[in-house]
C-alpha cells in the first residue's frame, strides 16, 4: 500500500492542525508561505482553493485561534 502524500511549498518546517480538526497548515520556510489543507472525515488532506498564503520571513511556527462567538 502506497503512503499518501500532499504537495507543500519549499522546505516545509512546521505543521499545525487547528482546534476543530478541520484544517491543517504547513509553514514553508524557503518560499515564505503557509500551505492550507482541509482534513476529510477519513483523515485525508485536500488542498484548499487558495493553496498558499504569504507568511513573512522565516516563519516556522503556526498558531490559530478559534472563536466560538
């Protein structure tokens, strides 16, 4: 059985699954982006419609905040 893979940016460093368990974010150090994925009910990852966003220089850690208001 093949191991599933997903494509990220250059030099993926940090990975963060946000609190609701619906999304995963990966910091890509070299191209200074954050890759964004949806987590399926089976645990599979699907790249979001906007696959990356700018992160700034040397971003390594990702923190999310969930608002229940």
